[in-house]
C-alpha cells in the first residue's frame, strides 16, 4: 500500500516540524516524528504501539526508470524497565513502494510490556545509504495497567484502506488504519476521523448490551468547555473489545482536547480518555510565516545570535528530535525560524501559558549559570550539574565532600522523583581536584550515565584517568555493602 499518497487523505493537515531538513554538507541522519499509544490484546495483554513517521528529507530516495521513487528505513525499538533490564524489543523495515514523489511515510511496531515506566531506545538506519549516519532516539513512557473498563489511547486517522493480507501492524477490525503521528489537524477538514478501543464493556453492561460513547472536542484549560458543534453520540454494543472508528466535525483553530467518554444508557459517565491536539487553519499556517503571527513572548527577541544561544539552553529538557534540530539544523536558521521553534517548543509543553513556562525555565537557567558557571569555557547550564538541575529540578538532598577526603572531591544528589523515576541518585566528582568543575561520574537513573567502576575511579585521584576507560554505562557489579564512605552515602542518602 502506498501510504505516502494518503498524507492529505480526508483533508487532514500535515505540517512538517521545524528545521528537520539539514543544510549541512555531510548527510544528516534520518529524522522522525514519534508517538506511543497503549492498547490491550485479549491474547497477550497490554502492549505499546510505537508509531513513527519518517521525514523524507533525511533519507536516500532511489529513482526507477518509470520516474517513480522509493525509500526504506530499518528501525529498532528496545524497551528497558526501571531497573535497566530489557523488557521488550521490536524491529521493522519500512518500505514505501513506488511513489510519484518524495513524501514522509509511517510505520508501526508493537511491544507487549508490563505496567510501569520504561525507557525506549530507537535506532533508525537509512537502507539506501551506507554513508548516512544512524539516528539514535530515546524517550520515556509510562505504561499503565489494565482496568476492568478501559479506553485505549486515541489517535487521529490519516487514511483507511482494505485490510492487508496477511494482516500488518496497521490492520485493525478488518481495515488498515494509518495513524496521524503529528498532533496538528486542519480546521478546514470536512471531518476529523479518529480511532480508539474500549475494553471490558461486556463485563459491565453484558454481551451485546447497548451503551453510549460520547465524543467531541473541548477547550484546553480551566473551563474545559465543549465545542458543542463537534459533540456526537454513538450507540455501541458491548463486547470484550469494541473498536471505535468514527469522525467529528473539526473544532475552531487553537489547542483542543479530543475527548471520548463511555456512558450508560441513562448517560452516567463510566470512563473517559482524551488527546491534546492543535487545530490549525490555512490562514494561520500562511500567517505563521509572518512575524506578526508569532506569540509576543518570542517577538521580543530580535537578535538572531542571542536567540540561538537561548534556544540552546533548551537542550537538557528537549526530546531527541528537538535536540538534533537544535544541535545540527538550527545553527544556520534565520531569526524567524528560531522564534517559531521557541514558540512551538513551549506551546506543546504548556499550552495554557507558554510564555510563563518559558520565563520560569529561563530563570532556572540563570540560577544554573550563577551556581555552576566556574567551569572554563562553559556556561553553568552547560555543565553536568547545570544540566541535571534544569532537567530534574533541585535535588531533595545533597551530600558535599569537597575537602578533607581521600577521594576526588564529590557530591551526591538524591531525588525522590527524577522525571518518570523515583528514588534516583547522581554522583558528581571533580577529576582535576582543583576548582569547582564537577562532572557526572555515575547515576542509577536509566537515562543517565552508568559507570560500574565509579567507586574505583573516585578513589584513584590520578589526574588524567579517563572515565571512558571504565565500565561506563554497564549494568555492572555492585557490592552488597561497603564501609567506604562514598558507597554508603550513595546507597543510603541522607
């Protein structure tokens, strides 16, 4: 199936993310847009569906004699649980088939997982090029357990076709359903199709018993008011799994919430789920090219170089795709593109008040610069300590051993909650002894540096000892107990 041809199916908007096409002389690695959705299989239980949209500009396209083009990517997803153990794995090769033009395309993999936080590591390889570097992508997802009555994650549908034979990961309820991975829809669409699944309605209502599903768009924010013109009622029959493939009128332009509710026949609410979307009008997309369409909080920055320096401060909290854009693509971007990136970055994270969220974060950057700015050739927010402060906030406890110790000077930061994970520790040390430039040596956070030999490194006090020569990032040994002070303080923070 030539899925790339369905990008405009049903009038849905497909907006390229900012700065994904690189102007570098060397080949950029593949770029993608990623979404994770949770579903339940009656046979295998809860599974995570990883939906990836591969950007055409980061791939090698091969031409055929009939003027068509094609591309392919090989991508792997590994899921780790909170202890660092591999909890799931999937590998897929996505091929476009023959297409009349270069387009983005979508592929899906599914991984059964237990409830709890997981780190997903992705590797993407351009099959058509040996020279193009691979993309490494990382994100954290929380997998919830199944409830007696449950609603799967929702997604907007980009295209529908007859089911593949044999069925593929796009096949659902006798159809191949192509997800829209982006969170933006068009206000000019005639309808907005969406998909979700209901679980356990047969136990609640009885097999084949009638019940109501209410769906529509609501405001994002305190009032949460329905857009009544989009609200619809669907009569369903109870079963172990009830698929919902329906459509709604488009909402007004702006940030909206797609809401699905399960109701009894007397309209008692039993369950709900929702999806945040941005509805964009054609006029808004056109106007986004003009500075006047941008939010006031980004328009105040009118110097390109100083704004790029501010955008670089976002790296500690950016996802992998955003980091790649900042580090490789936006270096040559114009002022307007940087303003657009900054606005989109904070609108996605804080749709109610992106300006306030940016001000709060920028204040933390200033604090990091003031507290950790003594390292040579680096601002405070660029140091390991500044990075962790911005990413996870202030630790709950800090142990400082800068003087009077036989070890390198070190600090241990303990967090009750660091991102998605509870009870995590970070050990920083000053390998040059003099000065106050501390580096991260070891952490038990699954997303951060792990060094099995951290205690040996800490006790050597040998200048020039390379952390890279140790068991860095290995899930190596750990003594059950040691009377050495650093280990005692690391495993028993106080």
